[in-house]
C-alpha cells in the first residue's frame, strides 16, 4: 500500500521496497551547511540583545554561544554581528537572514506543538508559568498533589510577571488574569480572586484609630509597577491619595506581600493570602473588595497531550478551591 510521496516497488525477493518519489528527491541536502543549534543561537542573541542574555535564555554558557555564532558565520561565510563590549549589533547581512530564521523557528515550534499534542504518554515535563506571587502562594500545594497523583509528570514552574508567548512554547500552561485573545489558545476561567486593601496590624496601630476610608489619606501605600494607575482607583474608593503616598513601588508580587507584612504600608492583596496565610488586616471591615479574573491557558495543538491535559484539569480543580479563590462578595 502506498503513502503520499512514497511508492511501493516489488523487488526480486517478492518484498515491497518503499522508495521516495521525485517530489521528495528535490531537496538538495548538500546546500545546507549550517547547524540548527547555531541558527537557534543566532536568533536568541538577536532577541536578547547580548550573548549573556542569550546564554540565560538557552541555558548555555557564553563561550558556547560565541562558538556557535562563529561557526554559523563560517558556514555561511557572512559576518552576522558587530561585537561590542556589552552588546551584539546585528549586521546588514544578519538582518537579511533574520526573517527567514524566524520562519525556521516558527516551523520548529509548530513541529514541537504537533508532536506534543499527539503524545499520549503521561511521563514527561510540563512547563507552567504564572505570576511570582501565585507561584509562591497558590501553586505549591497544587503541584504537590499533582505529583502525588501522577509521579511521572515533572513540572517546570516559571514565575514571571511578563506575558508568556504560548504560541512559541515559552510555556505549556499559563495562569493569567486577563482572557487571551489569540484564536489558537484555549482558556478556562476558574474562580475569581477577591482583592482588597490590607496592612499589618502594627502599621494600623501606628496610623491610629480610623472609622472611614478618608482617614487613610496620609498613609503609606505600596505601588505595584506603576503607582499612577492606582491613584485614581484608590481615590474613587474614598481615599484622597496622590503619587506622594506611594513611597515604595515594586514589580514583584511576593516582595509586596513581605513589605506589607513588615509594616511598610497598605497594598491591594488577595484576601485568601493576606488574611489566611499572612495574618494581615483589611484596613476597615467594610473596605471595598474587587474581583480579579483567573484564567488557565494552553495552546490548542498541545492541549490534546495527555500529560498536559491532566495537568490543566488538575490545576483547574485545585485553584477553584476556597483555599485560594475567595468567592465571598463584599459590598
């Protein structure tokens, strides 16, 4: 029986020989003189802007990356980078190749996604990314129970507050607080997370008695990334704050938890962590609370992988439990 691109020819021994048709014979392998790993090194240096950044991204050493770039330049007989003390400046020749290299990388990623999606084995690694705070406070118990139920699954947890690109296999599963818009991604909304303004008891004692939100106008607030975004939100709650109230700003959620616990000020935090784990206090019993969406996201083509599906479903169940998501609406 023949297959596309392959023909069966009966040999003298009565056995079918499968031979490649002329369509597949057209590839000139002698014309390909470079190593895919060297192409990958080239693209990583372009995207990261330096050998050190590319080495971190590919989990290799700088000398190894440098040798791979040099080998690629030798194979292509081109200078791809102007080497500086701290950065690698791509040359005109390198820029000409870049679009083709990106197409190669996209094709390699597509092959990986399709192969992963076809895999029905449970054993293997699943790469999960989430915010650093969720990785620290919500996921440990989920992953322990996952490993207990499926010891063949190895988890690579990547805490990051940047939006991972699932189409490029930056991760297999992402936990996000906004619904993805890409059509190739599958998203499942799990229980919303309740957040409100919290502080340590010691800091509230330092501020003195307060019976209204306006009494916190002179308090210290801890900003997350851009405090300018929080000023109108907090002011709308009835606390007339300005940017001056935000003496400390951080882009790391776990650091913000610790700052609040040590009495540095007031911050928006998830109720279940602030009250349940850290013993923090809502600034007023009737302080407004808000809901933050939580989405589990994976790529459509790898969601059919058995181990990824098992991990996805396990996370959905565990994160929906009350120990993380507070469903009590406060007015």
